[in-house]
C-alpha cells in the first residue's frame, strides 16, 4: 500500500505512461497509470455536451434541484417568474386584488426534447396569466367610474345635509304601499286606544267627494262596535294613475274613529306575502300609532280614517263654527312606525333604508349596505318647511333605536261657510332613479385576479464506474478507483495498469470480468481486473525526509511605532531527503535496502521588522494676555494688537533593538523648550454720552380781536436737554471695564406761547317790514303815495368765547340777542268817486 500511495503522488509530476523496450513499466510510471485511470474517464466525459440540458441553459430561470437517489436528480425550473411578478405588482399598484395560488407543474422531462416541449407549455401558461392581468387594468378603470357613480349616489341620497333619512324612509314605504302594492290589500289588526275606549262612525258607505257627502258622513251616529266603512275620497288626491284607478275611483275599506285629544291609537298592518314591501323589502308587519293634539270647542268633533295603508289616515272636522279658549289653529298629528320582519324581529332603520336605496338604485345587488348610513343621520332631528304657517311643517325624530316618529299639522282655523272639513293629505315619493353600473359585483368587491408560478421538472439519471484490482485468489491488491458521478450517456475512456506492486510483490494483468464501457449507464458499473504474481527488480526507492526548523531574524525599522512588529518574510523550512534503493530478489521476491543518498534544501529564516520609531511628546505652555486702554475707541471695542503664541516643550525618546531576541530598550530622552509669546489686546474706554430731551410746555393766550379759529405761535417753544457722560476704567490684567460715576449737565426747556382768537361772533337777522294801505276819498282812483316809509327791523345775536389756557380749547358762551322792531310802511290810495257828464246825442 505504501508503494501505491507513493506512486499516485509521483503521478502528479509526470502525467503520462511510457513502455520500456521490454514492454514493461517502471515502478513509478506503473502506479501513475493507476492514478490516471479515472482522470482519463473524467476528461472524456467533460468533452461531451449534456444531452438533457437545453442549449440556452445560461438563461434558465430559477430552479430547485432535489436528489431522489444517488443516481437520480430532479431539477424543477420556474419559468418567466420575474416578468409575471412584475405584472402582478403593476396591477396591484392600480388597486387590483391579486391572490397567489399554488404553483402548477406542467410535467416531468426525461430528455432534452421533452424539456423543450414542457418549457414552451409552461411559458404559454405564464403568458396567458400576464394577458389576464393586463386585462384587469381596463376593468379597474371601469370600476373607478362605477364607484364614482356610487359615491355620487351616496352623497345625493345619504350624506348630503338636506337628506332626511327617516322622513325619506317613511315616504318610500308608504309610497310603495300605494303604488306597486296599491291593489294588494294588507291585513289590519284591531285598533287599541290609550284611553281604553274607541267609538266608530256608524256607516257602511260614505261619499267624501263633496260637501254634501261630508255632511252626510258627520251626521252619522257613533258606536263602540267595530265598524268597517267603505269610503270614497276626492279625485284630487289621486297622486298616481295606479292609486287613482285602484283606490280613489272605486273606494276602499276603512275604520272611522271619533278622536279625543292626546289619545294614542295603535294598530298593526301586515302586508301580503306577495307585496313588494314583503317580498322585496322584507317587511313582515308595520306597528303604527296615531296621536292628535288640539284644543277646539266642545261641539266640534274630529274623526280619523284608518285603513290598511298608513297614508290614508285622513282627518274629518265636524261643526267648526266658533273659537274656543286657547283654540289651536293647527291640529298636531303624530304617527309612529316600527317595521318588523316576517319573524317578528324589529328591522333596524339603517338596514331598511339601505335596502330601499340598494333595491331601487342598484337592483338589490348589495351596493348599499347599512354600514353606509351614518349614525348621526339616524339620530338627528329632521324638520321640513319650518315657518309661521305650519300647514306643510313636518317634524321627524327617532324614538328609542328603531321607531320613527313623524309629526304633521292640519289647519283648524274657523272658515266662514265651512262648518265641516275633510283634509286628506298624501305625500308620494317616486322610486329612486336606477344607477347603471358596468359590473356591479366588481364595483363592490373590486377587480381581482389570481396567479401562480409555473414549473416543469427535468430528471437527470447518473452513473459511475468502479475499477477493482485483485489477485488470482480474489484479494484486492490495490485500492478500487471510482469515477465521478456523471450523467447517463457521458463518454468515458477506461484504462488499467499492466503491473501492480502489493506487499513487496509484483503483479501483472491477466484478465477482467467484463469489457470496459465507453458510455456512462445509470447506477454503478463494477469492472474487476485480475492480476497474477511476478518478481521483478523494479521497486521504487524509499525516501525519508528530515525537516530543518525556521529561525527568526529581527530588523530595526524607525518608521514603525515602538512595540509593533511586522512579519516581512515568513521564511521556509529546510529539509534533508534520504533516498534508499530497494533491491528485489527475483527468485523469492525478497527485498533488501541499497546504499542511501542525501539531498538538502536550505532553510530560509523568518524576517520580522520591529518598530523603533522615536516617541515625541509635546507639552504646551499657554501664553498670557495683557490689556491696553484706548479712550478713542468705544467701550465694547476689543482688538488683538499683538497675537499671543503658546510655548511648547518637546521630549524625544529613541529606542535600541536587540536583533537576536527582538527586545527593544528605550534610550535617555532629550528635551527642547520654545518660550510662549504674550498676547496684547487693546480695549476701548471712550466715554459714553447720553442725551435726554425734556419736551417744552405750551401756554395759550387769548386775543379777542382775532377771529375764533385764529391761532398763531407768538413765542416758539424749545425742548430742554440733559447730557450724561460716563467714563470707564480698564483692569489691565483681566480686561474688565468698570463704569465710573457719571456727570450730568442740564439745559432747561423754553415754554411755547400760542395766541388764540376769541373775537365774538355777531349774527344779524333782518325782520322785513309790513305795508298798510289807507283810503283817501279825496284822491283819484289811481293815486298812491307812501305817507310813511317802512323800515326793516333786525335781530343781532352775539356769541363770546372762553379759552382754556392749558389745552387751547375755545368754548362758546351763551349767546345774547338784541332785537330792533320793524316800522310799518303806510301807503295812501285814492278812492275819490268819478263823476261822468251825461251823454248828449246829436240829432
């Protein structure tokens, strides 16, 4: 075994086989062939392409290899995963919900052709998913458009401030009852009263379509017996064609109850199972109450009509001819509604309102749910048509959690020539306009897609060759040689040595149990080579090696810090190789030693650099500062007029190296001192001068020769001034500046004098004179003469003024008035009679 190992090692240095002229191999070359046996097989196999690997293997996507057995390996390849997941992230960013499902494996390939087919199949499946994901982008845009419509619907019918949820719900229920369900008569429970007594109008049929019919109705007596009356109402409350056709035109059954103030009347309405309210909206019953609040004369009676439809609760007023004390102009009419399902459970208001919106707006596909109805909308008080006139006022509120209370008002004023009144009122709400969505399910739940990675599996079958070397007795005479595990079909070239050495015996090849193979097959192929013994003098010499240990040399380096070592060269061991030849006795095969020879390889010492860089320590001596005064500079002025410089002491320590041991010894230190330079700082001590102004005062002097608004400065004022001077003292050691006692000089202010006019104001008002005419019958008719000239009078008003000498304000005093009366003018007018001579006619 020793000889065999040596031979294999030697083979690395040769790497070839050589025959002798006798057809034999030397000992070293013989064993070299054994070592290279498997190597030849490896080289041959590597030269052949892998038959199961596709030509573009460098582009193969991520794969996972699983070892099934020693001779079978399966590799699972994932195709186009990066492209697929990039598309997934792209549509996710747009809001599409993408769910990953389990990986799909399209099959197992056992050959290169199968690999190509499966890879193509897998890529087509991934491409199909990518196209499907791409199509989701357009769907998502449509979803956004649909959701915009939904949001507009919610804002219009739920969230807007003007939306009154409870009132709208009552209106919708009642409107569907008289529209879609108008011909489907619901059942009605007996009416109960909070007072315990109910009286019904005793009549089988009533025509309330005109005043005569109304008079006939209120003329009927009342009874405690439950009475159902068939009534007809005016066609002006037809509302819709359906209602007019099915109720107004032909009439309907009702119970007419005589009312008492503040009494609560209760009953339950059960819609038919085939009604819209029941089948579509799930309303099994409606528990309703009615309460009427009023103060009217004792002779005035009120009746209410109760039918299977809550909106048909109308009020009849009988004999309203005078006002009573505290007479109410309006009758408060309060209805409550509690909606229950077919099992008798109360339907929450928000659930029912959401149902109406969803059914009418979106065909009941679940677009609107109760979670869309804000709690604040349910609890808020709803008021419609608030104002002084309560005729169209409506107050809607919530009682408890799910009972709606709605109060309206009916006029009860005394109207001349209208003793009896019938006040039908029906509020109708049309169906909500339907919203057309492209895809309701996607608008609710969003666009969704699934994806999965696609793989295929490639199976690689492998095999190896084991070469065994035995003697004729079957004993192994050399270690078996195994090739590397290679793929099936890989080419292999096998060789075996002609001769082998084992336990100091020489063996030569005789036969083998099977032929050498040229291609790898699955599993292990074992070929046994049989050798027979042979004694030849061709054993290799035996080599022994004695090592020479490495020594260390230390070298000083003054660029490296003290105490630090750097290995410059690790050195190498020396050795002495002794070669002893082996001599084989060809007769009996015994082996003896020949004369040994020695070969020495010198040792190379290890070189270590040792740091002896001098250590330099610098100690700083701080400089001193001296302060110099400059009284031409301001107090806060400071300037370095001579820069200071710190001194320093430099201490240097050098080292000595022992080259044999590497020990480093410090030498006596040397010291150099550099003195510090004093710093000089000039400090300003210029005195500080502060001037404080003293404002002058003003005195006002009266001048009654000047007009009231006249003002003139007759002596200008001048402000006074106080000058304070502060000097400073400098401490030359610390630089501190200390203020000395300030000195003060004061200059007095000069008073300002302003002359103000206070001349009295005189206003004269003329009094016109009057004229008197005096008759003089001694003067001719046209004679006029001023016998006393007239003279106008006048009123003189004088206002004097008082001056405030401090503020200059001029205040008017109480005016004085002197009146000079007017003198009447007298005019004499002639009124002497005129005498005419008789007219003499000439013949």
